[in-house]
C-alpha cells in the first residue's frame, strides 16, 4: 500500500498540492483524476520522489520514503515500475535492450535468463517478433506496451502510470487499460494511474481519487463516481452535453 | 549571484557524476560507445582542419620572413611551435566544443524533455553518473591522442605546403621541425587537452541535464553549452599556460 500523508507542494508562491491524504491499495488499480492543472502529475511525481514534498510524507508499506537516505530510496525505487506519458523508451536501445536495461543494471542473471525474462514480459504485453526494433520504428500503442514490459521486468511491487492513454485511439486505450488492470491483479501490484480519461475511470477504476485545485476533493469507486452528487465531480465526469443528457 | 548558483549546481552535478558506477561492465561498454561516437567520429574534421592549418601556418611564416639573416628552417620551427603549443590543443578543442559539446547537450537535453532521465531515476539509476561519466571518461582519455594525431597531420600539411609551394626544401623544413625540440611541450599540450576535454563534456552535460521545456530549450541548451565551453577553454588555457610554462 502507498500512502500520502498531509502532503504539501508549492512552486514559488503557487501552492499546487494542499494537505493531500490518500491511500492506494494493493492489488487494485488506483486512479488519480482531475482537470488539467489540478496537480495530479505533481502528486504522482511527489509519490515517486521525482519532486521533493514541502511538507508531509509518502509511505510505501509503512516505509517513510520522503525521509529516506538516497541509498534506501534507491532500494525502494527498484520495487517501482513506471509507465511515462510518452513511453520514455531509451532511443539508443532497441526493444529488447530497453526491457533488459534494469535487469542488466541490478541483477546478476545470466544472458540467457535475462533474455527469457525479456521475452516473457514482451509476450505478456503481446509484443512478438519486435525485439530488434528501435523506439522510432514503433507505433504509439506499441511504445506504451514496450514501456509496460520494461516497467514490469523487475517484478515491481508498485506500478505508476502517467496518462497511459494519451495519444492513443479508443480501442488501443482500452487494450492498454485492460493490460494494466490484468497485470495489477495477476502480480498483486499497487497500481496508481494518473488520467483524465473517463473510459479508464469507468473500466478499471477500483479506487478513484479526484484532485481539484490541488486538494483531494473526493474518493470512491467507479460505480460511486457515476452517482455522486458532488458538483465538481459531475462537471468533470459529465463534461459534454451528450453525457449530461444521458445522465438525465 | 546567478554565476554562483550555476557553479554550485554544476558542482553538485559533478559530485553525482563522479560516483561509483552501478555496474562496471555497463560503464566500460558505455565508455567504448562514447569513444566511438564522440571522439573517433570527429577524426575526419580534425584531420582536414589540421592539414590545412599546418599548410597555412607555413605559407604565412614564409611570407613574414623577409630578412636574409633569418634561416629558412625557422619556417618549420615556427610551424611546429605554433601547432604543438597552441593551435592543435586549443583550436581543435574549440572545434570539438562545437561538435561534441552540442551533441552531448542536445542528446542529454532531449532525454530530459522526453522523460528518459526520469525513467532512469525511477529505476534507481544515478542518471548523471550513467549519462555523463562515460562521456567525460571517453573524451579525457581519447582527446589527447586526437590532438597528437592533429599535431602530426598539421606538420604533414606544413611539409606539403613547403614542398609543393616551393616555400623551402623538404630537408630544411624537417630540420626546422627537429630544432630546439623540448619534449615537455608535448606533455604541456596533452595536459591542456585533457583539461579541455573535461570542460567540454562536463559543461555540455550540465546544460543538457538541466534542460526544461521542449525542442526550443534543447536548442538553447546546445548553444549555451558551446558558448560556455568555449569561454571556459580560453580561460583555462591562460591559467594552465601560466601554471605549466611560466618560468
């Protein structure tokens, strides 16, 4: 489980996160949703330690990540997998080398064992016969899937996904969502997804945290969000005229 | 105050850069890749510039010698001294600051804006160490060899100009480049080169590493990397010359 306790983060005078208290549960797909500029990306970056929090703490299974020394943090980071918005695959490495990267850096596996693990991860995300392709030769959806394979290569306990569906067509988006959801259940991972895609919210949102103007505004499940009477939630969920009519 | 902010930030980055590599095998492999990409990839331009630089030096020196009291072997001697002491180590390093510096800065800058550096950090990899140290090591180790080659090619260029242009005879030119030779001057030039290689790679790495934004900022970082590397090379040239050559 990942916990954010009394989290505050500012940039200059601008307070981006205000007193965030939220728990992300193990074996569930936890979603952080909110409008653009609401602070959800900053929250995710604070959770993984890419940004330092001003106040408060982040706990990984009761281990205080925010106050850890660099070496201890490094150990936790090896338990984290992250899928970035653009994939963030290393341009100079091919698909196989990208997925193998962490295995090369942190394990003493033999080349055969590493290749076996890489092929297993790629197979898990339905990428076959593409080991030698470079990121520039992959489609958007394939990049995301390779990035997922790279994220799970080290058997992570925690998986973070920053807008996994951005730039993808609806069909591929659902595919990626389902893949993340399946992997989460299969390996009992604590998954945190940052999104503003309502399809993802409805399809895979086991737990949803709605961030509004830097505050945790609402928490619930994908079923609860559809019947919530919170005005800000309704403005976000039923953003289009068509959806408002459907709700009525 | 802005200067001190950057010096401090650069210093902290260097502390992270010079940490122990995560895996020595991966580090060694990366150093060889960088040697090939950054150093050996510059061989062509270095060869062309060196040959022509040597040739022009010989022609200009001959042009300026109009007294019969000055022996003709002075042409070879002057060309050697100019090439070894200043032209090859400093001028070639300034050219490398443009070629290699902009490459390093734009490569690391692009990795920053496309979140590849964040991906390294999330994995628990010391990104500064992984990205910058192999480049610094490769250039500091290989650039002195490149400059030694540049000196040799410069002297060959001078010889070609002397012989083909009938400036002087081959024998007199060779006599000139052998006259009053002090081996320490080669050592001085190579030490300078190693320092310049460090400046080029670390300053360019710094500008790339702290790029924020998009394509525009990557381009801006590349320009800043070249400008600051060049200025620092010129400053370091003065300091090192004073330290190593002043009586």
